[in-house]
């Protein structure tokens, strides 16, 4: 498991409006494409600069495909990254602040409260 790779996925998808829509509409296809094409790409470098060893575990793929922010949080994904990406994807389906409040309730119902686990990368 790699907190870094989970956070990299959330960060890069959240910063590209077309990827936000792609992930909303086709989460499984987006996760598969991103892992194949982007996981080993070094950010802010030429395309020739790549690593070769980064990959999601099956549990990480499942959580990303299912938009399961509770499991992602438990795996160590940064809660700010999941929240901002999921707001971009799902807030439009709700009234003002409804999605954020629902997100918080799900976290609380899952027994996630303060203090949060270590989210350093």
C-alpha cells in the first residue's frame, strides 16, 4: 500500500476538470487508465522521466473505483484530497454544504473522529 500513490491520484485528478468528470462518469476505467499511464510519471518533469515500480493494491483499486472515501482515509489517503475531489464530483448533486455534511456524517458513523491517524506522506 502506498499513501503516496493514493494521494498522487487524488491530487492529479482533482486538478484537471476533464479528469474529474472522467472519474465521476467512469471510475473503474479512470483508475485503470491512470495507473497505467500516470502512476509512474514524475510530476513536473518531461514525459521521458518515469519510475517503474508504482502500482495500486487491489484494495486501493477497489476503494478508488467505488469512491470509498472512508476506506481511502483508513489507508492513509489525505482527507483534504479526498474531500476536495469528491466535492468537485458530487457537490452539484446536493444543496449548499449538503455533500460536505454527509461526508462528515459518514466519517463519524464509521467511527473516524479526532485524533486523526498520521497522514504524513
